[in-house]
C-alpha cells in the first residue's frame, strides 16, 4: 500500500515538474528535471530516478573514452536498435568517471545519453543491437555542481572535478556519497556550437541533517 502511494505521488510530482521551465542550456532538448539549492556556496541538485542509455570504456584517456562512448551511443540512437528506430538526441551527455586504483591503472568511463521522456516507462527505450550498450536507472541522486563555459577538455574537466571535490571536503553541510573517487561530467553542446556553451562537473553528495532544504524546480518537456 505504502509503495503504491509513493509511486503515485512521484508520478504526480514528475508530471508537474515537466511543465516548468527547463534550464536555458538544455536548448529545448529533453533534459532531466531537477530541484536545486545553494549549500555553502555550492549548487546542489536533486535528480529523481531516470533511465539512461549507457556504455562503459576502460581507458587511460578521458577524451578517447568519451569519443568512443559517444560514437557507440550515437549509432544506437541513429537506428542500431532492434526496432531500427531513430531516437531523438537529448541533453546532457553524462560521463561517470571511476578512477582505477594504483599508478597506470585504467579508469572506467561510463558515457550516458538521457533517455527521451517518451521512453521513460517500464518498457524503456528500443533495445540496442550492440551488447556494449545497456539501459540503466540513475538516481535519485543529489549532486554538488560546478558549471563552466567554453570548450571543455580533459585537463579542464579534471581541474574542475578536483576543485569540486575540495569544495565539498571544505563544506560542513555536505559530504561525498561514495568513497571510490567517482565523479561526473555533463556536456550540453554539440562541437559546432561556438558561443553559449555550458559544461558541468558533478559529485554525488549527502546533505547533513542541519542543512535547510528550500529547493526550486527546473523542468523540461
Ligand atoms: C538552479 O538552476 C537554475 C537553472 O540552471 C539556475 O538558474 C539557478 O541559478 C540554480 N539555483 C541555484 C540555487 O543554484
Ligand atoms: C587501458 O587503456 C588503454 C589506453 O586508453 C587501452 O588501449 C587499453 O586497452 C586499456 N586496457 C584495458 C585492459 O582495457
Ligand atoms: C581494466 O581492464 C583490466 C583487464 O580486464 C582490469 O584488470 C581492470 O580492473 C580494468 N580497470 C577498470 C578501472 O575497470
Ligand atoms: C578549501 O579549504 C582550504 C583550507 O582552508 C583552502 O586553502 C582552499 O582554497 C579551499 N578550497 C576551496 C575549493 O574552497
């Protein structure tokens, strides 16, 4: 009974959130909704659970892994699925970085495309023909976010992630949710967009009980 009620409430909540304004950097693409607030000068977002299409790459290079992952997922949405369907492009391209242990150890990069709202159902999106692509649920997830503009790069994104980790460590109201050193990058723009580019790094966090929560909604449809 409790479960049904919760499911219903979250369905209503998501429905109302869809009507809200999406952030400008989504540029009218389907984009996951979130609530956000400022905690210790950091933006903290709460994402509900959503489906993502993902692929993992074991590599020493962020740039190389993202390129490989993007190409696999782009093929998938361009028709490499059992329905031969073209699936619309969404935003952002999310990359989860799980650093390898020890020197010269490869990291695991999981590159993900947000599943369009029409496929955010129990059936999910069309099944990929490639065994390297899987559908996964990400969230509910609280993340501390740092945003930056311009073109991103491996050195830039790593610099931002270090800065973010340091800011979270300095905060008395936030702590890291995972102790595996993992973090995310989110890219919102195709390479040909020259101005108004927007990039983010995320760290999964927990809020301490004395943090006051006054979230606002940011939706997308
Ligand atoms: C919440 O997100 C919106 C959209 O990105 C942004 O305009 C706003 O400044 C954010 N608010 C906080 C408290 O970070
Ligand atoms: C480690 O990364 C390198 C370079 O990115 C890649 O060529 C190699 O295949 C990776 N090793 C494994 C075991 O996946
Ligand atoms: C990369 O692949 C190698 C060989 O399969 C494995 O030993 C290593 O744990 C992998 N690294 C990561 C970070 O997944
Ligand atoms: C974190 O705190 C240290 C020590 O007070 C300070 O030097 C550093 O600049 C802070 N870092 C960030 C990103 O706020």
